[in-house]
C-alpha cells in the first residue's frame, strides 16, 4: 500500500495550509537565522539582515511569481484567478534572486552597507533554503523528472515514503527535486567550509561561488524535468540562465581579481561586541 502524502498539512474550516508553504517559510527562517549570525562576524548587525528581509522577502516572492507567470502567460491570461495562488506552487528561484538582488542593492546604498559583503553572508544560507524548499515541491508532487520504474528508485536506496510519492498520475517519476536538494546541501557545506579559510575568498566571491555551484547543478537537473518553462518553444529558460550565470560567475571572479588585485578579502574577524 502506497504511503501517499497529502499536500495539505492543516485544515481550519475553509482555510487550508499546505506543506509547501510551511516548508518554504521554514527554509526562509533558517536562512535569516544563519545570515544574521554570520553578519555579526563581518562587522554588521543581526538587525541588518532582518531589516532587509522586511523588504526583500515580499519583493522576492513577487519577483518569483511574476517570473513564473510571464513564462506561462497564455495559461494565466485564461485563468487570471490563478495568478495569486502561490500555495499551489509556481515560484521561480531565478525571479526571486533578480528581484531580491535589486532590492538589496538599493537597501545597501541607503544604509551604507557593503553590497558584496551582504551578498557573501547570505549566499550559503540561500542555497540551504533552496535545498529545504525543494521538499515543498515533493509535498506538492511537482518538479519531477521523466517516467521511471520502482525498481530504479529502489536501486537509489531511497526510503519508501519518497518512492511511494514519486508515483504520480499512475506512473513512477524521477525525483529531480531530491537531486537538486542534495546538490544544494553539498553546495552549502562546501561554501561554509571554504568561507572559514582566511584570505581565501575576496569580497563578492562567496556569492559568486554560490551562483557557480547552483547554476552548474541546475543546468543538468533542469534537463530532466518535465515542467520546465520555455522560451521560443524549445529553449528551457532555467538552463539558459544557468549557463549564463555559470560562465558569468567564473568571469566575475577571474576578471575582478585581475582588474582589482588589492580588493579586500572576506573577513570574519570584525565582530562587533554587543551587536544585536
């Protein structure tokens, strides 16, 4: 008997709270906590992260949804009431990053904070939040890959509850959500370990490392997904952006080090006493 997960976690009268929403919020909360702790180590205040999130979080959610809707515009023109139904899924991480990045730029300018340092403290936290968020896709039974067999899934040594919930619409599916979640957790570990090395990263390079790591994995995983957004009918949007970001991230580090050899290293020894 299959152990099928109900996407709805709680029902309160006519109100339904989905696992997708709970998991996304949990990932964001953990990212804020970790970024706040790191902020103090580089001379910022914990409140700087919280203050930014008051603006950055809602704008990023809007950006993530707008990005998704724009690439599925024919559907949403016919179903305008679905545009705001984010609890059913349909948040694109690249849209969130674009909107959040622009918001952060103006936030840092207004508060006299180094833009690149702020990006560096958030990079590892973002990729961990993404790893957690993919389990929201699992609960929604979405973001899966091509048809497969139960035998293949068992060979991956997956627990039964994952295998059972990869049985979607009468067919077993490839768990691309899990591939990306594992890839992102590995990225978080690598970035955090390297960040601890003194004089290893220069300002902005931790975030660039996040971009390089994430986009490399996303390019290949996106090629397996069956729900990709397309442009011109044939090009997967996320693969195209992943390729651009991967190359751009490498060029950013190489050219910036060449053009700005005296650029400061990421420094975790500037902790402010009593920072809150």
